[in-house]
C-alpha cells in the first residue's frame, strides 16, 4: 500500500490514529462524539477523507462508516435524554461539557425550530454533540428525530467527505497554496482572535449587574 499523504495543518496530529486504526478510528470517534463525548469526530472525518482522496482509504467506505456512526451515535444520545431525563444529564453532563445552561440554551432552539434544528445542529460545534440528548429530553417523537437526524448526517458526511476527497486528490497543490499564503492566513487568524477577545471584553463590561440580585429573590 502506498505511503499515506502528509495531512495539512492541524490534521497532521491525527495521522497516527488513522494509520493504525483506519476505518475503525472514523467510526469509533464519530460515534462517541455524537452522544456528547468531547472527541474530534468532524476532524477525523475530514482527515480520513483526505486520505481517501489520496488513495489511502476508500472514499465510499469512509462515507458509509461515518454516516452509520453519526446516526447511531445521535440515537444513543436520544435514548440517554429520553430515558435518563434531566436528572441523569444534569448529574453527569458536566463530564461531557453539558452544563445546565448549555442544555437550557439548546432546548430553547428545539422549541423554536423543531426538527429543522436537528439538521442544522449537525454543522454547529457544540450543538452537534448535544442535539440527540436534547431531542430526547424534549421528547421529540423518535421517528421524526430519526428522519431529521439521518438527513443532517447525510448532508454533513457528504459535505466533508467531498471537501476532504478533493483536497486529497490535489494534496500537492494544497501544500503549495498553503506555503504561499500561510503568512496572510496567520495574520488574518491573529486579527480574528484579537477581535473576538475585544468583543468578549466589551460584552462583559456591558452585561447587566443585576443577575446576583435575581438569585437572592
């Protein structure tokens, strides 16, 4: 088998995992991410798709395994939320970064947008890991959740596999482009980080100071 291509940027950290475990890494990591475990499922999917584009893995195999893992993982999350209830999630959710505040925020999204949020959540970091659990907590009918969840998984897997496969097929061009523009990209990222920090500081200064008072009522 041909040597695997070097993965660009941060994806390179996942090379040992994919070299050793291959499809099992894709399925396992995507599966556990989808019921709340904080692992890089999306990043592993992209990296595996790059490998597929370069001929190291089969692109259809990557897509089908990721799709099955995504749907199954979200359904495990749904079962946890539906049958475990708020008490279980609030007791153990902090171990997978599901705080009561985060649960409440996501539940409000479900109440506002219904099944559509299950599709959109697949593409949003944080919502992707929590959406099955929250759908269960909100007691969304399981057949409805299954349909929307499968649709979101198809779109999510299809989009990232296509991007990764295309990148893998043109990995040499990608590296030359990165080397040519990496300084500009780093500057843009630095500017973005500074802007986000400044906005966070500004929002904290503008935040109302009455919150503690409401807790005392």
